[in-house]
């Protein structure tokens, strides 16, 4: 039985001899299948190659976007850190005001409830962006809760301060003059005897003639000179509070006169037992010496 196929006749130019080659049909089919497989494989490879190029382009774009997001998260975290520092200052001011006006302090446990949640965390830039964003969001949430607490605290302070305005007007609460505090309340070595003695006030150094102001409303009960304090002034603020101003070069207040906070009462000098121009300032309650630093509050509180 003859098999179907194809005959190929070849006649070379040089010999002229006829050569006949017979190709069976199964070989033709195998060749066709092989060519088809080759074409299909080539197409699949081409598609895969172009897809890989597209994926690389997308990867490069995503990588660039990731870096951009990292920078934005870093900038946001830096802003959060600045806000946290500012909030710490606000909390400190809140506590200082409460101390000066003898108001109850906010219990630390209440402040913890106010901010809630875990401790503040630092962003780690080798973590996933989702985790970093979550950390920043938690920080912002805590800060917002802390702001709510401080807002309520300041509202409470404002109401209490307004209700005690007359008392506060007569409470020494500002620096009596500009300068540097060179000596505080406590034991120190006397510059005259070399012995350790109790220093009952603070010394504020500045050039001669620097203005000295009343630190609260009150009546001038003494103006004069004494060996230790030199030219000095005593103001009675009521509520058993008195302030003392010593070593003045010039006294501008008059005994018996009523003065208000920030009224000019004298000029800084170096009279009495003094090694240089400065103001010796004391606060006494019931005749006992109190550290004046406990009464320093920015005068803006009293502007209204």
C-alpha cells in the first residue's frame, strides 16, 4: 500500500542529473507543527518581554512614589515632634500658673487619661509605609486629646483667675526689672566676709539706672536708706505679702502712695553693701522669706 506524500525533484546545473526526493505526509505535518510551536513560543516570549518592560517601568514609578511618601511622612513626623514640644511647654506653663496662684495641680494620672493610648513612637523608615502612617496618626490623635485637656484646663484657670482678680492684682507676679539673676535664695559665700550666709532674695544685675517696677499693686510703706540694702523700698500688697527692693541708685516712689503693677518705683544701682549695680529683690509672706522665682509669670496674663 503506497503512502501519501510529496516528491521533490532536484536538477543540479553542473551535472544535469535528476534527483528525486520523496517526503511523506507525516513529516510535512511534523514540520508544520514545529513551525507553529516556534511561532507560538516566539509570540509568548515577545509578550512576556514587553510585559516585563512594563512591570519594570511600573516598579520604578512605584519606587519613586515610595521615596516621595517617605519624605512626606518624615516631614509630617518632624512637624508632630515640634507640636509635641510645644504641648510640653503649654503643660509646663499650665502647672506654673497653678503654682503661682495656689491652684490645685492636675494629677499626672489625669494627664495620662487625657492623652490615652500607648507611648509616642518614633517612625522607622525601614518599616512599611502603612505602619509609619499608622504611628503618625496615633501621635496626632494623642496630641488632639491632649489639646482638648489643656483647653479645658485653661478655661478652668481663666474662670478662677477672673474670680480672684483683685487678689491676683496684689500678688507679686513679674520680674521687677530687666537683667540677669546672678544670685538666688539660699546659702552662699558672702563677698564681704567670705563666710557662708543666708541670701534672702534674688539679685538681678544690670547697668546703673535700669528701671525698677512694682511687681504688684500695693502701698509703699517704707522708703529710705540702710547700711545693708542702701536705698530701698518696701511695698505692702495686703494678704500679708510684702516686696523689698534694695541697692537703688534713685527712689522714685513716695512713702504712703499707692502703686500698681509695672509702675516705675526706682532705678537700679549699687548703694549699701554691694559689689556692683544690681537689684536685690525679696518677697515675704507673714514675714517669712519666699523664693521670688515662684511668683514669676509673664505679665501678659495681667494685661486684661
